C-alpha cells in the first residue's frame, strides 16, 4: 500500500519535474539570479561602505525573492493546467484518489522549488566566495529554513489554486510571502490596543496564516551572527510541517468535492 | 484488476440525475434527468445525441468526475467513481491536449504507472499500443509537435493501457482525419473481438453503424430510444442510422416543444 502510494506520487511529481525542466522555466530564473547577484557585486566594487554586509544581503535577497516567486508560479499552475488541458480526466480515470493527484503535484512543485533554491544558493555562495567572503555555519541553517518555508509556500499555493484562478492564487500567495513581516508587526501593534474579542481574532489570524518571516535568517547571515539553537530549528520544522499538512488538507477537501 | 466480472453488468445506470450550479447563488441546472440503462459485458454501445444532450455529463458521472444529484451508476457492480470501479476502465476524454513537453512513451509510462502496470510489461505494452494507433517512429518526439489527430491517437493508446474490461470513449474520432478514422475503427473492431465492453459517444454515425451492437439515444438529458443495431440500420454505412437518428431527434424536439 505504502509502496503503491509512493509509486503514484513519484510518477506524478516526476512527470511535472521533467516537463518544467524541458520548458526551461528554471533556467530563465538562474540567468536572472546570476545577473542580479553579479550586478550587486559590481556595485559593491565601486565603493559601497560595508561591502561584505551589502553583498551578502543583496545575494540572499535575490535567493529569497526568486525562490519564492518560482515556487509560487510552479505550484499555482499544477492543478489548473491539468484541468484546462483536460489531462486531469485520464489521470483521475486511473485507480488513484484526488488527494494522490494533489499531493503528487505538490511534491513535483516542491522538488522543483528546492532545485531552484539550491541553484540560486549555489550561485550566491559562489559569488560571495568570488568576492572573498565567507558565509559561516548559519548559512546552512538559513538554507534549511528556506527549504522548509518553500514547502509551506507550495502547500499554500496549491491549496489556494483549487479554490480560485491560478492568477489569484499567485497574487495571494506572493502577498502572504512578501508582506509577512509587515503583517506580523501590524498584528502585534493592533493586539496591544484591542479588546478581548479583537485579541482572539488577531491571535487566530496570526496562527492560521503561516508566518514566513520566522524562517528568514538572511539578516543573521549578512551580519555574520551565530547559529540559532537546534531546538528552535526543530520547533520551526514542526510549525512548517503542520502548515503544510493543514493547507494540503484544505486543498484536498475542496478538490475532492469539485466538479471537473 | 480485482473486480468480479461474471454475471454483473459492465455498466448499470439507475435513475441518474446530474446537475451543475452555474454560479454560487444560482439554482442548479439539471442536464441529465433520471437516466437508466444497462450495458452487458462484451457489448459495444453507441451513446448518441445532439450537442448538449447530456452525453459527456453522463460519462463524467460514471467516471466520478461529477457527483450525481440522484440515482446511481455501477461499473461491474462497483460504485462509479470508486477506485475499484476505475481499475476496470479505460477512458478517453473528449479532446485532451496531452503534456506538450513529454514524449508518447513518457506519457504512457505516467498513465501506466498510475494504473499499476509493472515497469517491464508497461514498456512493451506502450510500444505495442503506439504501433497499433499508428504512432510508431514517434515514440521519442515531444507532444508539442503532434497534431490534434495524433494527440487523439495517443489518447486512445492511453485508454487501452492495461487491457481494461470497459472502454469509455467520449468523441473517439474527434479531430482525426479520414484515414486515421478508418484505422481507429479497425482498432476498435479488434478490441471488440477480445470481449472488451465498449461504451462510446460519437457524432460519426458511420463508425457507430459498423461497430455497435446497440445504440442509446439521448435528448435533453433523457433517454428517448434504445435500439439494437440490425441489418436495416447498418445498411448504407451510416446513412440509415443517420436517417433514424435525425428523425428520432426531430420527433423528440417536437414532443418537448408541445
């Protein structure tokens, strides 16, 4: 049973990965990241103060930005594209559940996003080495947490993509990922002045929506800080897994009842 | 393939009603009304009707793509849409654009793996099927280079993967040229000889006349006629059936208007 499920998910994700690689989506982003990080490097060479921090910060911003944008775009089209091409029918005519299809597609998008993250990180790492800058052990913690949050990004996006158009899913997912910091600060500010019911609502919203900024260690890497405690990394791992499971279940519940 | 086949109909539809909600606050629009029919194992059934008659909606309900508002459908005794029911079905949707960046072999590998066909058997079967549908020599070409007719041939190959006991084909020769149509008709004739039950919708009455044992005529979501294909209906390769089809539909339209 487990082997059968793994085979199904593997086949679905494998086909998605193969198609995206042949579509060359990833390579456009890789070229873009080389250009952006290269441009930041050149700018640094022309006498920006605090060169090391600037370069690290610029390189990691490119990694953060491109990896999230790619993850959202890859994931948002997985299910809607199957529906619009009508290939969802021969897929679901096979003895598989709709959850299998959703989860297989999620895995494919997540694997592609991880591949993108690794390529961008490699480019950033190479560029920083080129400029003679070390990144320290915290860089690996940063990468691990980025990998985790990309899982949440993919789960949120695929969950939303069965409720709305791919364009709307992309917009909302990107907004959630990009304005996470602003949202958390706003919730904390509002909570201080709220009544009991308001506090409850704000708490609920805070925990229902994934707080992407909790996973961002790029400033710590840029400023050369020490690593964060392992227990915090574990807590964040559990937090990410819970959100992935919740968003996938939400998407699966909707997809199960959807008329195709 | 775990389903029990002996004695039970290949497909049994009982009082099937299918409706869609055009919008969140709009009332349900019913497109199939209390449809009932039965298909015996080994039969070849033509499911006919004008555009909007409810053929595709019925097929979607049988496949479990939409939930029936009322009634039921069973495939070899198993609830339509269940995983066990789908183990016995090969399905061709009405016009699908398969993965443009995959090759036919990769596409069949995907569907075959989901079907649970062992890897070694799958490769041999895929090559054989591509040969049978006339895509030999195109195994490694990406599908974006394929015409609509070639995509449809691939669709038939994927439907035949795993030798299903029930083949459900929605507009089987849609987009296929006359030579390809003849080729596919011969192929379906061969499949029929193996005892496979075939249930297909088509507007091509020639192929219906040549292949079917029985036809079901649908109009406005209701079954209006069910007829065994006799020599009289087969005569003139489709023209007698065409006359019968047009007359029956016109009468149904008049009855509905009255």
